[in-house]
C-alpha cells in the first residue's frame, strides 16, 4: 500500500505528456553533457526514473538522452548514486535499439554489475551468454574473499535463470565451490567500521566483535543471513547473496545434469538404509563440487531452522526469521528431490518444525512450504499427509482470511500442488468453502487465480453448493467482516470507527436466532446441506405465508423443470413438492386456479413417471422412497381438488403398487422401503374411491387443522382414515396383508 503522497506522485507521473517528458530529457542531457554531477542532475534523474517506471507502457527516450545516460553509467568519475539512477532508467526503457553498451572493457565490479543489468534487460539471448561469460571471467580471476564480488552474484543468478546452459561445466564447478565456501566459511567476526579519522580514532576502539544471534546471544556456530552485527565483512555479504540465489542455482544452474538420480533410482534410494549411512559417513571435502554444495546448503538450512526458533529482539529480525524459514524449507525440498539421501536427515527436523508452526499463528506462511515438502515426499517419509492438509485447509483460511499476501500465496500453492495432491485431492475439494473466504475478502487480486483453480475443485457432489456459495460471496464478505469485528473489543477502537456505530449488525451476529445462518455462511467444509438449509427455510416461509406457493408458481415450475429427474432435487425437491400439495389450494389462497393445479399436476406426474421407468444402476441410484411417497401424496391432493385428474393419478398409484410388490423394488430399495411405498399407494387409492372423503382428509379446512382434531379421538383424522379403510376393505381386498 502506498501513502497518499506517493499515490499523488505516481498519478502525476502517469499523466505527464510526451512534450513535458521531452523538456525533462533536454534538461538531463544538458546536465550530463557538461558532467554536472551535482544535486540538480540527481533530482532530474530521479524525476525521469519516476516517469518512465510509473506507466505500464514503455516510454521512449530520444537517442541523445540514451547515449548520455550510457556515457554517465560508464564514466569513472560519475558518482555511484547517479550511476544507479542511469542504470535504472535504461532498464525501464529496454529493449532499446539506441543501446550501445558493452561490458568487455568495464573493470569496476560495481559498474560491471550495473551495465550487465541493463544488457540483461534487453532480452537478447546472445547478450545473456556474453554477459555471463564476462562476469565469470572476473569472478574466476579474483580470490574468494576479494572485494567487489558481491556485485557480480546477482548477474550470474540472472544469467542462469535466463539461459541455464550459458555456463560451461568448469565454470559451473567453480561457482559451486565458491558458493559452498561462502555459505559455510564466512567470518564470524563483525566488520570494521570505516573511520572518519580524528584524534580519538584509535585502533583499539575499532576492533570488531563477534557476530550475534537475533536474540542477542554471541554466535557459536557459522555465519548465516540471520546472524546480526553492526558492520559486515565482504565475505559475509557474499554469504547473504549466495543464500539468496541458492535455490535458483540448484534448480537451474548446477544440479540439472546427469548426476541427478532419475525416478527409478530415486525410489530405490528412498527405501535404502545403506544410502543413508554412506551419505552420512562420506566426508564433504571428498565430494564433487556439485554434491559438496548440496551438503553445505543442507547444513546452512538446518542452521537457519534452528535460528528461526530464537526469540528476536527486533521486529525486523522477527520478520526476517519467517522469510528465511520459508526459503530454507523450499531449499531442503529441492535438495531432497535431487538427492533422496537428504530426506531421512531432514524428516525429524521438519516433523518437529511442523508441530511448532501449528501452534504459532505468526508463522503461518511457513506452513505452506512444509506442506509442499510432504506433498513431494509424504509416502517415502511415512508422514500422515492427510492430517497436514486437513490442518492447512481448515484452520489457515478460517483464521487468516484477512491477510492478502497469505491469500495469494495459499491459492498459488493450491494451483501449483494440484498434480501432487493425488488421492488427497478430496481434502482440497471438500474445503472449498474455506478457500472462498480468501476470495470474498480479497476478490480483485485473487479472481484470476481462482478462475484457474475452480475447475479442479468442482465435481458432481459440490457443483450446486459451489454455485450457491459464489452467489453468496457478498453475504460471505459481510459475515467475515462481522466475525472479524466481533473478535475486537469496542474499547480498542476510536469513536469515529464505523464499526462502533454499526452495533446492530454485531448484535445480529451474536443473536442465537441467526447463529445457524452465520454458521452456514462461515462453514469450513462442503456440507452438502445447502439443498437441506434452503429446504427447511422454504418450509418455514410457506408455513408463515402459505400464499407464497401461488405467488411463486412460475418459479416453482421452472425449478422442477430444471432438475432433470427426481434424483436431482434431494431435500429441496421433497420440500417443494410437499409445499405444493399442502398450500396450492383455494382454502389457502383465493387466487389459486384449476389451471395452476393442472400445470403442477402435469409437472409432478412427469417426475413420478420417470420413477416408474428408470432402473437403478451404479451411475443412477434408486430414487429415495421419501421422494416417491411425497410425489404420490401431492398428486393425490391435487386430484382431490380437481377431480377430473382422479383417473390419471389412480392409474399411477396402481402402477406404483405393482412396482413396489416386484422383486426388483425390494432389491433396489430394501424390503422396508418398498413396503412403505406399497402402503402409501394403497391408502391413497382407498381415499380416491371416496372423493368427498379424500378432499376432507387431504385438503382439510382451517378448523380441521386445529389441534383438537388431532387430540379428540372422536374427530381425529386417523379416525377418518381408519373408517375409509374399513369401508373399502371389503371391496377388493386392497389393503396389504
């Protein structure tokens, strides 16, 4: 996030037109042309850099300006600060045809680093190789502790990223040796401060002390990026830079050759105890340069993990600990993939680290590379990888959804790790409601990442729930905001904070009446209960306002038409069908018409017809008996209100009786379920034989619905049902034995 002042400067820089840019370039040319290296040139170059870097499209500079910038960059008398700005401007306008730089005759390593950065920004592959060779010639010609080498390491790192094959084998071995030495053998004494001279400047006062740990203790082991001091030596700076480029070098620079075991050899090594013992007993100084660098890198990462457990005295050091811990685990992952003998030496350390990180919410970002490590090596390491992923997908999004950086890293981790999840992909898929918390809180920067991730999260069981959650994203954002604000005491906030005035929302969040709704929105896993929550609320709505069925008749018909069969609706279908049978009646709404009843009857008849035609299979399981009985009952209710429909529903009920008595029904549904369908079909057929009684039973008046009709044995509805049954029992023996 930029400050308001920085935002204003960037906006002004973007709005500058080419004419004004041309005038600024003329001023820069005049200052550089007469070698005026003062503050005016510094201010002009700063403004020029701001303008060319503030816009997405490349700004073009006139050729005289580019030539003078190159001349100042290569001038031995130009101050360092001006050279940095000249290189920065030239990188921003790259690629440029006006560029005539070359690094062949540059001797100063700092100047060489700046010139090389401009040439690499050109994107010319031939220049990449030339720059790499030039930097390595200087690197090979100096002693390992020589001054100025740290300006060349970023160049070499960039070269190996752009063109991994640009270095010869001997050059690769040389750099492997140098990197190993810088990582493991940097000085443990602080650097000497540059004295300004004077009477009181004595050699005794300038004697350096030992480097310290982040907790203030004197370091007793080798120097790392987490070692602290007032001043640093040249080899200590090289140590820091070597670690910063280590992972990229391991991946692209050195160990991509034939010495890396292939998949078959790796699987044998991972299961071999002998390889572990031989690797542990081999002296590192006898190893080839590449393997020696890996050994030094392993020791360095182990040391960083130990240092990350110390309590830092300064906040900046604490943040550095977390960043170094992430990088150390990533490097260990690369080492174990390239040489499985490191795996068994790493496992105990990473298991302990994972246990520590799970209890430390401040280090949550470091859990991602640990999880990635177990994704790569879980089976060989005999780690309960599913428990790791469950913790990762359950707690992190729920507790840290408000961290934009973590959100981006988490979603990118999920995308990058999709091929590795394997049989554990179900854990990720079932946790999509938690992942959507990141999207709800940080939608714009995460939209593209989620669009790429969503296809891997969708399956037949989660598609509907995921669609509902996408539609609920604004509600989820509001619920997350309330959850976050409810965890903060109002006394900690200033009076002008909006959340203090919005107390009503927080009261609603804490109100038990709405707890179920908020818990559903904030759920951590796919529950499959969206088809269930909505159905229960739909029934509650219809109970409070029965006219809703008539008012929303068109939408309800569209819902049933979109199901694709009785298997597709689940709890929601059952609730809708029941509400239609209960409330689609003139007794509940005078606007109800015979035409509406007939339309609903035909839609429900089509669903029941599918039940009679379909045969269950592995791909299409049997229709639940609850759906069948509710369909039959609702069709009978509608027929009792429009008696022209009675013959049609009677025919269907007869078919259902026959179907329920067949052996196939017993094997598909179970004998108990088949008996329930048979009993319901028989009872409904009996009712339809006496239409007036059917209307009384299936569409009772408001008085009949009073509780006394269910308590009074002389007027209860069960009495009416048993009476009808006795009346028709002697006709055709319709009741099941």
